[in-house]
């Protein structure tokens, strides 16, 4: 059975979701980040997997639930840190971020099904990707891919295909980066912690 990896920053005010601070305070932005991470970990815990690993930049807190291993992120650029995260899996793995609280166990289970694919790619609305699944993780599949630019996803998916892998796509999701993203994701996933907190904060800030 495969490994589920979540790469994330600790939800510390001023360090996470700073683009949300045009509407929310740094602490509110961090609280939204925490809610998104908790929703993601809930989905991870509800998905059959051999291991569930939180690859964390920053200190863990009491918000880490039982059943989740915590490993510190590696150093270097995001491409290097993603490659290092996959190295933790020692076998097939699906990696997701903390920015898609709308993710479901069904989507994660699909991304762990390597019976008909060598790789799964989950595109994000902003041109990046929210999920990457590899049947045989290899640092060369990630190293050198330009991260956090509008064509990151295009380059990453092409890298997979050019290597000869059979690539299948997961549904496109919206990452929470801006206040508009947050509103859209909260509306799409009304039953989440993220949506409940977003609704409450908007009622206060308006």
C-alpha cells in the first residue's frame, strides 16, 4: 500500500497565507491556514494508506492528529524539498499540499491507484499543481522544475510525460492563496472547518 504525503508550513502568523492579509489579519490568515491543513489531514486519515506523513516546515503543534507522522522538510528550493519528501515514502506515494481543504478521500484514493498509471497529476487553477502521485518516485522527475510560477504545472506534467510515464489527471482544484480563492473554496466545500471559519471571519470583518 502507498504513502500519503502532505507538505505544509506550520500555521504561524506572519509566515503563512500572507496574501490573505489584504482582508484578514496575519493571525486570521494563519487560522485559515490551520483550518485548511486540518481539513486536509482529515481527508488523509480517511484514506487507506500504508503511511501518512506530514512534511512540515516549522514546529508541529497539538493540531497534529494521531495517525500522522511528522517529518521536517528538507532544505533548498521547493523542487528539492518535494523530491526529498518523496524520498521518505520508499515506494509509491501521493503528495498533496495544505492549500486545498476541499480535497476528499475519494480523490486521494484515486491518486493512489497505480494499477493503470505511473503518475497522477492534479492541476491547480493558478497554473501549479495540488497533487502529484508517483508509482516509482525519482528526484529527477522534480528537480529543476520552476516552482511557484504560472507554468509550473505545465512544466511538471510535461516532465512526467517526457520521461515515458503513463500520466493520468486528477480534477483541477483551486488553491487557497488570495481572499478570492478563499471565498471560492469555502463556497465549494461548505462542510469543512475552513468554510466555517471563513464564514465567521467574514461576518466579523464586513
